[in-house]
C-alpha cells in the first residue's frame, strides 16, 4: 500500500516518508546571488594589490601567487554555482554577472602574475 508509506504534513502540505522516518522536505535548489562572488574576490583582491604595489619583491610575488591560486579555486566553485543556476533558468542576469565578474578577476590575476614573472 503506497498510501500508507507516504503522509502529508497538515501545516505545509509536504509529502514525507513515514516509514523511513524522514520528516523533512527535499531542500530546494539554491539560487545564485552576488554572495557567490565573495570567496573568490576576497582572495583575489589582496593578491592583485600585492602584485600591483609590491610585485617586484619575491616574497610578495609568491604570497600573491598562493593567495590568488586559492582565489581562483574559490572562483571556480562560484562559477559552477552560477552556471547551474543559469542552466535551470533562474536569475539569468545575476548568474551572468557572477560568471563575468569571477572570470574577469581570474584573467586579470593570471595576466598580472605572468607580467611580473
């Protein structure tokens, strides 16, 4: 009897699995926002400043390279989230803005890194 295995919550109307003991709804897909740019930009911004103002010093160059590499990895996660939201058709302009901002920051970082090498 499939009716016995599923129950409807009276307050929310959500169907829950009674037999498995799971009383929570499936989490909705998270939509992209400008908060997805924060981890990447918070790491790429100081790396770019180090390369811009102290790039001639070896310690600043390597510190910027390490911090910037972490920023590129964090940007990859933000870009992946934005692409997923873009594929689902939600908040297209915000997803495009996030992708362009993070890709632009990564490209500027790599070009500055190569320029000072």
